[in-house]
C-alpha cells in the first residue's frame, strides 16, 4: 500500500464514505504511519483499532495511512498529511482523531493546535483505557482503571485543555494558569498514591485468598488469552458462571473464579482473566497486577484462542510474550483453539496444532458456544494436572493423625496403615501438595529437589 487517504465505514483497502452516524456516537478518523517492512503488521493493527472504536461506541469515518521510514517528531505524520487530516475532518464532521501508536504529550499538543478546537486527539493506549473505564464494574476494576488512566494520560492532558474532559470533568478542567496547573498536579499525585494504596490492600486480600486455596490443595487454572477469544464463554459453558460474554473487545475485565469438577471427580478452580492485546499499555498491566497475578500463581494455564481469526498466529505470539513479561510462562499449558465451529478448513486447524508444540502443552479444538470438543479439553486438563505426581510415603505420629484428612483432600490414591508407632500413608502427590506435607514425607528432598530449583 502506498500513502493513502481513505474514507470508510467498511474495510481498509476498499471503502467508501457513508454519512450515517447514530446519535450519540463519536465520529473518528484513524491515523497510522509505518515503514514498508512493517506494512502487514500495521494493517492488522489498524483493523484492530477499528474494532476498538466499535467497542468504544465510536464510528470510524475515515482512515489516513502513510508509509515513511521514520515518524515526524512533531506531528507524527508531517505537514502534508496534517493538511489531508484537516480536510477529512471537515468532510466527515469527525470530532476525534485516533493515532495507532503512542504519542508524546508534546505531539498531542502540537497536533491539536493545528486542528479545529472541536477536535480531540488520542492515541491507541488512551482508547484502550477509555474502553476499560466503560467496562469496569467492580470496585477493584474501577480503581485499577482510574490508576492506569491517571498514570498514562495525565502527562498528555496539558495541551489545549479539552483532553481533560475525558476524565469525566475531573482534575484540571477549570481555569488557566501555571499555578492552577501545579495545584492540579499535586492533587493528581495525591490521588495516584491513594489509588495505589487501595489497590495494594486489595492485592493483599487476593494473596490471602490465594494462600487459603493453596492450603486447600485445589489446583488453580488461569484462563488467559487474547481479548474476544471466548474465555468467558468457555468458563460459562464449563461452570454455568453467567459471566458477561459479548462479541466485543474487553467485554469483561473483572476476574471470576469458579469451581469445576473434572470427569474423574477431581475439583479444580478456573479463573477468568482480562484479555491481552498488542501494545497493551504498560500502566494498565501495572495497575492490574493483582488481577494478572492469578496467571502468575496458577498451577495450569488454559490459553484460549480464536481459531476463526486469520490473525491467530500473531495473537498467540502476543499472548505468549505477555505471559513471559508477567513471569507466568513455563507452566503446564492447555491450548484451547476455540470457535472451531466457524472454521471450515481442516488444514487450517491442523496447521494451528503446530502452534502448541511445547513439552508441557496440550492442544484441543472446541466450540465453547456449541459444546463441540469439550470432552477432549477435560481429558487434556486431567493429563496436565497429573504431571509431576509421585508416589510418596508419609509417617505420622499418633498426635498428628488429623493430618490424614488433609492428605485425602490434596492427594490421590491414598492408602493408610495403622501401627503401634503411628500412621503410615502412601499417596500420589504433586510438588505443591508434597510441599505442604514435606515434614511427614520420607525422602522428600530426594524426591522433590528438582521441582524446588
């Protein structure tokens, strides 16, 4: 694709302008600049930006793309493209410009200075933050989103002043002057500290709950993956969780944990997590740390991906990289290729199987909507949970006989013998369960030394 200006409501490459906008929806022009060797990835990202606009209840009225080796330091797209942007805004009546990149505070100020006063300028990260703000329902979620918004957008909201309205008429929307600005900055810093303290307290509660689950010996499985891959639909199908599921990006943000009984009768905990996306704002990851820690401390990862999405390989790469950045990679993993009912090409499904090639991974093909293939996911999960289990022998004095009930709860294939010296128990235990019982296990260090390293 060469440099281009596009009016559109349909696809990026073949489009026409339609002057139809529902009342209340914001008209927007999307902007992307990229080098020739980045074209494919840039167009995929741009299509995703359109979906983000749809999720934010906005309407994409036009798209401006530019091929250039290096973005312009002031306006990102240069003088000529800025003129085209102004013309498109006048032609479409757009009131919002969204750049598919991360803009500096100065760039936003300069770009808005060259456009009509009625036009706001935001970048990709700010749009994602707006969506999170509108979808957060729990007290924790609202705190996390507000913290991320303040940390990311505050430095970018010192331009003409109109950007501050996106924080709901909050700090800095009234009055000009440097002294007023300094006062607002101090208030903002105080609010950030207050939010961080509140989130830290919530994180402590989460850690306590997690410790209680670990003591109970119930395996925890984190359901992770790219946004709109069908994580909530999968959890609803398995557990009747009644979580909101919709064909939108980031439809659900608040983590939900439900019990699930596998065919063998083994109980596991399934936790839905916030979806991933390319170029997820750093401050958002930081603010949602206590939520994302569910993946970090999980025993098994269930990565859900949309098999019907042609961009699946790239989405898988983003998911794996995000898990690695969080420190959650390297766990036993089940890859769930979801929405297979929408894939008619079996060769495509076979090709996707190669994406799950790790020694500790299993791949299944399902439709969480219709229930197709769900039995195979149960079998694969059973296999993953049984990995690393070893037959151990435990010797308990008579005074510790009550521990037998704990062993039955967290171990498998338990056998008990009573003697004059105490109780002898043999059982199948994984490293986690063995760690809770290590003082009773004969030869614990030799059996589980590798797992502890």
